[in-house]
């Protein structure tokens, strides 16, 4: 599991990164998106160390290690 550290302040402990989720959509007959039916059904892939991680407190690019 990755560990992120803010380079500006190691006490900052909230980060923004990507996770892949699945959700149900309402679509038209061609499969074009109309609206979300469910916000999140399940997590398909958790955040990875290779993702971009940004400190939610100060906006710095985090240092991430496995």
C-alpha cells in the first residue's frame, strides 16, 4: 500500500489522487451517458504509488513510496 508524504510539512495527512470505481449509469439506446444512477458501486482499483498525489492542505506534489 502506498504511503504519501507532503514535502512542505510531514504533518499534512490528506491527499488527492485517483481511484477507479464502478457505477451504474442511465444511458440512451446508443450507450451515451445521460446521468449517474449510483455514485459508487465498488472500488475497482485503489490508489497506486505511480499516480499523481497532491497534498489537500497546501497543494504540493507528494512524495509517494510503496
